[in-house]
């Protein structure tokens, strides 16, 4: 156990969360000032510009955090992991089905179909590119948060990263969406995401793929 290194990883997790917060600055402060109207009144072009700028900034944050973890702390997120056992595949699939079921109930259908219907093709494309980067950042919160608590406590089978993303990303949704139910659902989903990360043996590629499907569908 290394308490100092634990704080180093926690800082990386919080930087990832702060990266998500960049969008709030754009959406609620900078862009309303530039456009003269609030987010709910933006045109299709203004929404697309918002997503493009957000994705660029988020991409920079993701790249810097991954590089920092490897170069400064020797933590390579893409290193090979152990193969999953059949029971792990079953459990991970159960998490996927469970989160998709909760999302289906909450949205009254599949989220991806609903958003395509409400947004139209053009907005839909750019919003889902935006989701690609958002998934990257909350995945990093899970990964670095898990690493931090393991450095502090040593126990490696408890989904610390899921709890951290629930408390940060989930709370952020309460503030930005103005909905307690949305925030709580996001927090609960975040915990399941953390469980999934451990079930796939911390394989970042499998984790990202599963979390993206859980989040967008």
C-alpha cells in the first residue's frame, strides 16, 4: 500500500471529473454569453459547435491523463490482462442487460432510438460522437479511482471506482440536468460500470466498449 501514490491516482480521477466539468463552463457560462440565449434555445448549428468544442477539449484531457499515468506513475491502461473466465462473461453480460433494462424503463424505450427521433440525423451523429468522449472520461474516473483506493486499502475486489464515479459523475448530472432522479440513476449506473470494470479483469478496451453500450443504448 502506498498512500502517497493513492493520492496521485485520486488526483488523476478528479482531473478526469474536472474535464467533464469543462462542458458546464461552456454550456452555462461562455456560450450563453456569446450566443445571447440559453442552451435550451440554441440552434442546431450552435448545438453542433458546442459538441465539437467539447469533444476537442475532452480529447485533450483524456490524452494527457493517459500519458501522465504511464510516463509518471508507470500505469499503462492498455497493458494486457488475464483472460476472462466463463462466469465473468456471464456476470458482465448480466450487468449489461440490467443497465439496458433500467435505461429502457427510464426512457420508455431504447435511448438511442428516442434520441434519434427527437434530434434528427445531424444532431444525433454529433451527439453520439460527444458520447464517445464522455464515456472516455467517466471510464478514467473509474480506472484511476479504483487504483487510488487499492493503493490506500489493498483490497482489489471491491468496486471503489464505481462508487467514485457515482459520487462525482452522478452528482454532476443532478446539477447540470436539474433532476434528482436522473442524477440518482446515473450514480447507480456508475456503480454498475465500476463492477463491470473489475469483471472484465480491468481490460480497458472491453471496459470502454461495454460502458459505451450501457450508456448510449
